[in-house]
């Protein structure tokens, strides 16, 4: 399946330098920047991981990686207990579409109770036990709150089940493929279409995990194939790493290449002068994921938060006055809300990219 990627370009302002060239070619400091030397800041002590001095201490303390998979900014309260002992109670802010890392929190191989609560009431409590072979704790906040083991690129080679190929490579310039597995442990085969045996990899992907895998592929364009053990289908994607950036492969009963892991808002607009009722259905990867009805005055707008999940294909069914229009997508949408607009010429479904001031 070929998909186009839509890009928005943001201009970059030049930066004024603080060093100038002297008449003899030596570097000199701009006199306007001379002044009292800035004192060296006092280093902030690195917190000691919980349980790091105990007999069951981990060789490598574990982090918590919090990902905001929606477009609006997030406030999340994270509470961690070990038995009756409080380990952490912290509220953090995560900008839309980004993630933060709370480093070196878990220092011992014990079972922890972790509770994540958002300001708007999304809530998840789970038990998590780190060990020497597992990854960090990942917490994704989208329409719901999901947890998983998060593995960094440097650990990817440990999951290559059949060594020998060079597709998985941490060489300089490698592109990143995120393998997202929300279910049971899977074997995943990756291959470059038309490539030799060395351009393939067999990964043993743990249950409920996310692997970030550095792959050595052409940076301009490559057609990547993915097969999951036990699945009946293979997915293919024409990937342009320089333009697309990181690619996501979600595994399950069938593999799906995704452009990102964002849950986009659905924004419904009535651009007519008179009131209208729009019924909107969203199908993602052949599964109906949202259905809602919106009665809007002329010029009215309504929003359904995180109604459009990450997927490889979409279908939008919009019904107005008993007439249904269907819009199919097999593209990588820009980062922004999906807009269903009713106008004089009928129904349109678009994405308005979010800019710096959006």
C-alpha cells in the first residue's frame, strides 16, 4: 500500500553569533557580551532509585516513560507504592504528541502498584515488576491509559531471534522503527521488498511491549514488509525515512504500519447558514471505532476528543438529511484534528495541521 505523507514546513530564524573574527583572523568575543562571569550552577543531586541499596537491587534502575498520544497538553498524576510504602507521588505536564522520561525511579526487583490519573478523569491502576531483562515502564495516555514495557534502541539486538542479517543495525544514520505489541508475545519478520536475505530480520517481541528498533535502510525510500507469526496477512509500506521520520509497526492478529501513535480529535463544522444534523462514523483498519450525531447551528462547531485512533486506513461515513457520503483514506494524515465540514458543496473531510501557534 502506497501512502503519501503531507508535510508542513516551519521557517527557522537565524541566530546571532556571539563570536566575531578579529582583523588577524583570531576569534574575539563581542564586547557587548562581556560582563561579570556567570557562576557555575550547583549540580542537582541525582535521586537515589528506590531500593537501590537492597539485596534485590537491579543492576540498571528502571525509568517511567509517559507518552501523551493526544494533541492537547496533558497533566498526569503518577502514584507508585510498594506494599504500604509510598515510592512516588508526582504530577507532571506532557505537551501534546510528545513524551517525557522520569529517570531511575525503580531500583529494586519488586512488585509495584502504579496508578496514573489525568485531570479529566482517565484512570488506570496496574501492578508492574521490573527485572534484569525487562525494559522501562511505559505509560501511554490517549483515549485511555495503557501500560507496557518500553525498550530503547540499544536493546533491540537482544530481540533478534535469528542473527545473521544486517537490517537491525545501530550504525550511524540508522532509521527508527517502533514495534508496538499490545498483546501476547509474537514473532515478527521484517524484510525489505526485493532485498537479499541480509535485509531481513526475525524479531521475538515480548508481550505488552514497545521496541524501538534501529534499521539500516535507504534514507530516501524503501518498501518494508512485515509478517506476524500466526497472522493471515502481511502489511507493506513505502517508507521515506528522511520525510516520514520514525515509522510504527503495530502487531496483533494482523500487522499494521502506522505513521504515528496519535489519537486525533474529530472536529465537526457546519458552514451552512442554517442548522443541520450530521451523523459521523469513523472506521479505522476495518473496525468501527466511533459513531456520533451532532446537531449544529449555522456556523457551529463540535469536537469529539481522541475519536480518530492511530490506523493505516480510515473510512468516514457522514449522513445528512438521510444522504450518506463516504470518504476513504489510505494516507499519513498531518498532525492535527480531523475536520468534517458541511458546506454548500457537500461534505469534506480534511486535516488542519497544527502550527506553532495552534
